[in-house]
């Protein structure tokens, strides 16, 4: 029978393993979020297109992915797709899966930002005979993205907190590492507590960074 509820010596012993797992988890999160930002912007632009051949498929993809659980999507990528000839590693399937899932949410954030750009800005770009590329990159997107940075930051934090779902397809992220330590040592209090603290500290740090970025890029 244990003398104390929390064994600090054992916590220090497992700290390096959990630290490595947390860095691994952060890496997955930032790679997946970078992909989600790109995919989300593409989906948002497609959904706003006047061409139904672009807007309808984008709308269908966004609504389908947002309406189905992330866990099912990961299972489909990792367990079902090999039957159709596409075999992905657990890490690749997990990263792509969570990126695609959140790209549909960032797409809606982008769309809200694009809709907030005054009509006069679109008309000005057209009057200057700017190409769609130059109009978006030089005029529209800088005004559309800045106001939605807080929302994008929220999804970054939400994505980080959703990484434990990847353990369902054997990705050894922070939470699964804590669970493995608990199953090997039969002590769950220390690894689960430390994992929770890691999630808390990293989420708060990211929130502060997003806040500083928001202040730095605030429209005059």
C-alpha cells in the first residue's frame, strides 16, 4: 500500500519520457495545423467561387467532414483505406486525418473573414485590373485574415487537445505515453497528472502567443 498519493520521485523518473512525448505531440499539432491552414483556405476560396463545379464539392466536403467524428475519419484512413490500396503509417494517417478535419473548420473561419471585407475593397481591386492572385494576396487576404486570428488560434489549441484521439490508431502521443507508463508501473496518478499539466501549460502558452500575434497584426 502506498504511503503517499503522489510519488514525486517516480514523477521525476517518468518526466523525460513524457517530455519527449509532449514535444512529439507538439510537432504533430503544428504540422497538422499548417496543413489545415492551407487546405482550409483552398476550401474557403472554392466554396466562395461562382463556379458550381468548385463551390458544390467544397461545400459537400466541408459539411460531411464537420458532421462526422474525427475518430471515425482516422479509422477510415488507417484501417479501411489499405483495403483500397492506400496504406499509411499511423503517424501519417493521424496527421492527415486531424489536418483534414480541422481544415473544414478553418475554411469556415476564412469564409467569415472574407465576407467581412468591405465590398469597396473588392471593387477597388477590380477597378485596378488586378489579377485574382494579386487581388487576394495584396488586398483581400491581409484584411480577411487579421480579424480571424483569434478563431484560428482557438482551433490550434483545440487540435492540440484532440491529439489523444490519435492513440486510437497507435500514434504514441502524450496521453498514450502516460497510459503506457501507467500500465507498466501500475501507477496512473503521476503520469496522468503530469500529462494533464503538460496539456494545460502548453495550451496556455499557445494562447498567450496567439494573443501577442493578434495584437501585433491588429488593423490600425
